[in-house]
C-alpha cells in the first residue's frame, strides 16, 4: 500500500479515537493519496479499453481469423451494424507487434 495512504489512515483513526471532528493532513500526503485514487479509478473503469482502441470489427470474421480461415481483418473506425467488437492495439514491446480483441 502507498505510504501516504497508510499514514493518512493512521491519522484518521487517531483523530476518530480522540473524538476530533477535524484532521490536518500534509498537502504532499493528500496529493499522493489523490494521485493513487485517480490511478485506481482510471485502471478499473470497465468502459475504457486497456490499450488504445484501433477500431471495430465483425466478430464472425475475428472468429474465422482465430481458426485460421482468414488471413486479414477489416477494421472500421466507427461502430456499425456488422462491426460490433472492439479491436485494441497491443501493449507489448515493439519487437512483439500485434493486437488483441476486447471482449467489451
């Protein structure tokens, strides 16, 4: 756990046990706590893809490609009637170029 969060929790519990209604916290500690909170909110947002969105593809064509029946995949910039599954860029190193299909 982030040291600033641990310290803030300890200060909070101490203030509660003493019956204090107000607590003083360092601006640097508050900055670290808020940065960690923001990182967690961004990381756990289910609507946001893990990697950058490339576009949308036809799920049937993706399945055919996975089974080796197709050698290429058409990707649309916009979601459409047939193009309903997100295609995201790979987050691998440049030597491992590739991509993955989001299940959202």
